[in-house]
């Protein structure tokens, strides 16, 4: 044993005395240590690793090699070329970690300004705390304590068509507190939205939203603020998807959110929106997720929900939080005439709860009526943005009446079956193949009678008569719809329409909601009336109107619009025609799977090529499955008629 020890000592002496050993010795100064870290970073190709690329929000350039960060705030990059050079940014980050110079508007030390970068690089390179002292970042500690998160939920606020930015819904993240006794409304949320300057007009709002004219920023808010904004003020149902992420992944996400609070992106309604950038946070938490790879043209919040649901084991519980208006609608639908009468009376005079006739109603039913009256006062106070003294007084009186009834809210059954969650709706793109026949009176037009085949494709999003499962009811949002027709007799292809945007929003008026219905159509559309036979003018057709709903058969929605119509084509006199008109119609639920629409329009053109045009349209769709349907159409425009039958598939 003694001989072995002597040999080992001799070998160690020779090794230490070898000339090459001194160059491999541990660095003795911060500068030497920095140089060794930079060298190891290159050797391990840290700048090319997915986590580093995610932390800097680099995306591969579409044309050519290299990457470009989606972050547009210069303060986020420590290298002058950091936006496009991941290796230079990594070197600048390591260099900055040795500095005690405060950076950015927040005046933080580099380790405290970029805690996620520091955390990840430390895990890869095992920083020496002697040669690179660890900074005490009290602000980061307070940030973590503020959230105290044990899990994360993805929150989806359903569609609201009266706001262009919310037509497809809105997504945010809620970090659920580890305190079991804390209500979820007190949890904090991470939101990403456009920063809109006060006084921005509607046209500029849309223009800047489409072209990236707004700054997009991350922000932190209590969940109750988001519920108030979307659930109560916006009348939007909220869906909560709890995600199965580890506490380490959640903490790393929070560190990265801290970094993003001090910078901005260019905001685009269609692609780099709330859904896109919140998916990027989930990818930072779990780099194995590739949630954004398929979104190169647009990112729809509903599609991102389907995306996370397709990840094995990622989504846990799903909870729906209906809006106040939804709850009121449910409660009113199940009331009888007597209960509805007292619902109205209680809203005006809470003392009516003591009326002898009202006391004859069972306690369970009385509880529902009082709860509905409370909901109505809450709804009106939110709608008015501020509760009046009279509303507060009535609310207090009704709550006192409600407390005397021995009925717990949990014992009140679900008033109506919950709707299908947004992730269960049909896919956004639609392909339709159809065939049909058209003819016209020869005395007024030269259009030939003949059969045709038609191909239609629309990238998104929903047709008025398609299945409403997971969709906003009585609505239509289509964009970039292309429809081409092959006419068999003349052996020719014709463009039927290329629609830039086509939106219809029908809000049935009730005692609770008095929202206008509206529509807009913008694009090129072929018409066959005798004012422009067989031409395809550029068309702008906005309208505003009213909708009502009944349940005589299943559901009927009646609507009427006042419209403006402008068409431009060289075939017109003076190259255009413009005028005003009206449309009236009905949506009719024939069966659970079949919907029919009948509408008639009369337009008077008073500018350019003048005249009247009358159009009648009948359209019916039968849903075959989640993503397939049969469609039948009949249209009559003046002396022209056509009918067609087709099969459509969403994908």
C-alpha cells in the first residue's frame, strides 16, 4: 500500500510539473474566466441550442440562412448585432454578467435584468461564484413570491365580434397560486396585447393592427381584472385549461416573463398576437414543445387551443366560466311566467321577495329567481361601468333575502347543458366541391344555360350555417375565400369571387342585450344582373341592422340590414355604381344538424350606372361530422337563376 501511494504521488508531481499543465489550470482572474466561458460556449454550440433560441425569440429567416429575433426593442439585446446574431448576443450576455453597471430603463444589473438567461447559462456552464460573483436580485425574489405559482392555466376568452382584435377570441396565462385557500380570482395573469394610443380611430386601429403599427407588450394583472374585462364587461365566456407543467418549468417561464416586461414586439392581429407569443412562453417552459412551427401566416387562438390539446399529457382539467349574460340567459330560459314576472319586479323592488304569492314558490325556485335578479343588477352595473347607490342598495337587500333561503348554490343543478369547448369546433380552413346549373331569360341577358363545376377554398374561419359547436353563434368570419367555376358547355374557367373579408354578426336583441347586428363584405365578386352581365367587380358592402330570436320550432333568427353597396368595374357606366339597399331574412334550425337561411335584398344604385337590383338567396347546410358538411344553394338575381349542391370539408 505504501508503494502504491508513493507511485501515485510521483505521477502527480510529474503531471503538475509538465509544461502543458499550466495552460489547463483553472483561470486565476475574471478576465481569464470569461475567456474560458466564451470558449466553452463555442465548443458546446450554446448559441444554436433551442433554449437559447427561444429565450431570444429567434426565428429562422424565411429566405436565406441565419435567424432574426421577433423582439423589436433594442434594449433587449446586449450586442449591437444581437437581433440577428445569436452567437454575438451570447458572448455579450456572458460578458455583461461580470459587470456591475446597471442597464435598461429599469436600471438593473445584467444578472437581474436577464434572470432566465443567467439561469440557463449557469446550468450549462456551472458558473464559479468566486470569479463571477452572484448578484442579489431582490426584485426577482419579490417577483417569484408575488406569484407563488404551483401550476399554470391557459385562459381563453371567447369571441367578441364587435372588437376587431377579439373576433377570434383572446388568450392569456394564469399562474395558479400554491395557496389552496386563495381564490383563483386573486391569482396573477400574464397578458400580451397591443398598446393602443388614446384617440386612435377605427380605420387606424385596423390598419396598424394588420401592418404591425402597434407595440405589443406583456403585462401582469390580477385574474379578477381579466374576468371583469372579458367575462362581465365583454359578455364573453371564459374557458380555463390547466396545464401539466413542473414547478421548475413554471419558475423558468416567470423568469423569462420578467425579461420581456422591459421590451416590446410589433403587434399583428393575425399572426404575432396574444396566442402566438403566449405559446412562445410555453415553449420556453418546455423546449420539447413545438407549438408555433405551423403558424407562418396567421395564428388563431382557437387553433392554438387545439394545438395544446394535441400534446400528450399537457392539458389537465378544463373549466368553463360563463359570463353574466350567459348565466342570466340560462336562468331566464328555465323560468315559468310567474317566476319571470317576479324576476322583473325584484330588480325594481327587492321587497317583492316577501310577497305572499312569491312565498308559495319552492325555496329552490325562489333562490334561482333571486340569484337571477342579483345577476341582472351586476350585469347592468358592469355595463354602466359603475354601480349607483340605488343599485348597491338593491343588491344588498336581495343578498339579505337570498341568505334566508336554505339553498346552497352548489345544490342548484346545471340550468342548461354546457356548450362544446372551443377546441372541439371544426378546423378553420374549408374546401368545397360542388356542381350545379344556371339559366336566364334570353330576352334580358345573353348568359348561356349550362351546367358547371365549382371549387371553393377559404383559409378561415367559419360560415354562418356551419356547425356552431365551439364557435360564436349566429356569426360568420371568412377571409381570403377563393371560388372558381368551370362552365361545361363553354369549357371555360371563371373567377366567381375572391373575398378579402366577409363578416356577419347577428346579435338577437333581448331585455338583457341590445347590441346592433352588422356585416361587411370586401373583395371581388361576380354578378349576373343585367347591369353588369358576367363581370367581376371589386365590391364593398357594409351594413348595420337588427336581429331577433324565437324558439317556435327549434331556433329561428330574424334579421334585417340597411346596407351601402359600392362596385367598381370597367364594364359599368363611369366605371362604377353605388347605392343603398336593405336585406331581410331568417336563419332556421331545421334539425339538430341542419340549418337553412333565406334572405332577400333590394339595392338602388344612384351613382355611376344607375338602377335597381333584386336578389333572393336560399342556402342550407347539413353537418355530417365535425369537419364535413353538405351544402345546397339557390340564387336568383333579376332574371338570372342558379342552383348548386356540394360537399365541404374543414381542415
